[in-house]
C-alpha cells in the first residue's frame, strides 16, 4: 500500500521501507519501492534522456500535446497531479517558468519550475497554433493540458500518456500486480503496474539534476522538486560518492 502511495506521489517514500528485508538488510533501510525491487539486473527506475527521446518518437495519437507533456514533465520534474493543475496564468513563456502556488503542490509550498529552449516549439504550437483551442471544442477553462473531449487532463490521464508512450517505444512492461489488480479465471492477480509511469519521469529528472550535472546544491534541487526536506532528496536520489565533497569545495579551501 505504501509503495503504491509513493509511486503515485501521494507520499515521498514508504515509511516502512527501512524494515524491508529484501534490500540493504545490513543497514535496515532501502531506497527502493516495490516497483524498483521488481526490476531486472541492468534496468533503471529513472527515465533517462535517451528513454524520453524514444518515448517521444513512440507517441502516435495527439502527437504535439503528448510530446509536449512528456518533455514538460521531464524538464519541470513535476508530479502528475501538479502538472494537471497548471493553468495558463501560472506560465511565463518569456521566462520559460511555471509558478506553482501552494494550493496545487503536494507539500503545500509554492515553488517555481521551468523548461528549456527545446520545449519552446511544442509549447508555441500548443498554445498559439490553435491546437489547444481545437481540443477545448468550445469549452472554457484555463488548464494547460486538455483532454480529447475538452476537459482538463487528470493526473491519471497524464500517467496514461506516459505509460502508452513507453509501451509504444518498446521499453515498458508490467512488473507486478498490486492490491487493485484484476484476477484471471484461476484467481491469480494479473500484473497491472508498469515499469515506466509518470513518476519514473520525475525520478529521472531529479536524478539527473543531482548526479548528472554540475549542480551541487542539494537544497536547490530539493526546492525545485518540491520535496519537504533536503533529507528526502538525499536519501532517495543521491548515491554515495566519497569524492563529491572535495570536488565541491576544492576551489574554496583556505590558503
């Protein structure tokens, strides 16, 4: 249950994970969720940039909107529920920023996220090329992402886009059956939890910020991700590196 809530971004991590006996028994804690534990050797929980590219290529229906959504999630590191709540007045296209008020964030704290130049074309086509208006079909609301019938896209609908794109790209599979899974004729649960979901894109975005760039400020990454504390960012996303300390402070050591 707690792993489900963690994957859905309803909680930051499984509060019982420290007693998980399948990983890190020596220390009594783990970074994993059930989804991670079902991965095979060589499989990553985090969506990489190359994964995202093949997912974008795998988009078949609603191509501009869905490609925009995938890239938007990766660059902003938003939760699916936060992305579903974005309205036009939260967006500053010139600054390439999105202001998230406390009312739409999970931790109840406002924050600003952004995107890079590579997203500009898709954003412009969606907002100013008439595509969003076509989806609205006469409806009136200010939500950024619009479903095929004109209603705002829900978090579940956003997740479906991600899962389908990963399926089409051939990089997704069902991992296990959760408590809500249907059963077959023999009463066996049918796997319903996918390897790649919207949360994996968020996880990949934060992992990249922490480990793949020169950004050393965990506080900044934590605030960008909307975590309630730096401790969550460190425990969940940072792999131990004995040399990171000296690399980070070398230029500031006293004479």
